[in-house]
C-alpha cells in the first residue's frame, strides 16, 4: 500500500514538473505584449521631437504615450536604430513603432495611425554663401546632403532629377552638418527644427548658418502597427481616438508649445 501510494505521488510530481516546464515554454513564445493593457513600443533618435535624453523622451513620445493612456493602455518605449525598429515591429517583437512617414513599401506591411505631426524639410546653408536652388540652375552646382535612411523627396528629388544637385549621403545628420561647416556640401536638407537642433551643436553661433525660404517638402509622421499583429486594427483605432481626445482637450498643442515653442 505504501509503495503504491509513493509511486502515485511521484507520478503526480512528474506530471506537475512537466506541466510547469511546458507552461514556461509556452510563455516564452507568447507575443511580446507584457500585459493586456501594456504595450511595447520602439522608436529612434529624432531630436528635438524624439530623444532618449529629453524629458518624456521628447514631445512626440509624450504625445504617443498620452494618446494610448486616453484609452487605458500603458506604454514601454525602447530606442533602437531606425531600420532595426521597423524590423522589430514587422516581426512582432514590439506592438508598434513611431514616427514614420508614408511610403508604399511600408503601407504593404503596416497600418498607419492619424498624423502625429506635420513636418517641413528646409535647406540649411552657410550664411556667407549665395545659392540658386531653382531647377534651372547650373548642372551639378549644388552639393546636397541628406543622410542614409532619409528619402529624397519633393524639391530635393527635383534638383536631383534635373541634374542641378549632387547627393551626398553620410551615416547621419550630424555628419551632414560637419560637412557643411567644412564647406564640403552646400546645403543640408532636413526638418527645420531637427536641423536647428544639430546645427546648434556644430556651430559656435547660429548666425553662421541660414535656412533657405523655400519649403523643400512637407510630410506627416505616424505610428505604425504590423498588419500581422493580432490586434492591429484595434490598436490603431484606439490610438487614433486617444490622439483625437488629446487634440480636443488642448493638451496636444500645449505639449508642442512647451517643448518646441510652436
């Protein structure tokens, strides 16, 4: 009787161990959503809009977090190189990524939120230089810097197609401004506030540079959720509602005013 019961207990314990083991395996392969109301997000450095060194990780990060909070979600935000961030979202390693412009290849894989912000690309040049950025200017007369991962759009593409510009594509925006300072390029084309953020670090005085009047391109940036995410449509719907609420309450504009002076 004793031996029979001992074997039964051991048998039960073995089954319990197996159950715990397979539960652990199952947990390891569940989606990356940490809890029902907690979302993992990823983004990249895009000062002054998004920055790991800024309060609230930058105004766009604050807007994204508060928009989700409006609908009861909590967010965990991680920073990665931009290409890696997009791949992480595409493979389901995070719930969403921001802030991305509209491109056809991305639209094939992701659902887009309503616009987070409307940006303006402008051309930064040395104050002492005189430039003609018309499409009818002399061939190869403009050395245009736009870093890797930054698509040629709007008037930048016009200058390239017309043969006026020669494109330089270093690894990042900071290198573009270093090249401008060294007179190795004539213009750096980036978002206006982003450009000022980098220029202030590269030049002793912002009087050394100027921003050309022409707007090279206007574009919007968005939060993206992979179409393969099991709750993709729900997340986008909730985020859009939260963003609408944030705008209606005036908090959206307050964030832009406080953080960016807009």
